[in-house]
């Protein structure tokens, strides 16, 4: 296959500042695929130490990574 694909990972497990070792196998998998294709990863995690949403975007080992930290209060949403 000569054309690179763009692959989007929406992962529940991925290393973050809250859990630095969580989902390290997913990280290795994504980095292996990024050697051959364009990869973007998005990870959403709750963070009890913040009051507003924080987005941490990085490009690490050819992986465009976006980790979204949300405060706990957003998880108690009641319509």
C-alpha cells in the first residue's frame, strides 16, 4: 500500500498525567502504526484537581495526541 492512511484512535486507556502507566500497550500499538500511517489519538480522562476542561495536544513519535482532562463535576451531569 503506497498511500498512507489517516487512522484515528479514540482510546479509553492511554498514559496521562493522572495515570502515567495506564494503557501503555495502546501507546506502543499506536506508535508502531505511526511508522507507516498518519495517526491521531484522542483520550478523555477525569481530573479531580481542575475546575475547567484542559486540552493537552502534543505530537510524540509521529502521533498527534490530544488528551482532554475534564473536571469531576462534569461527570455528575443530570438533564
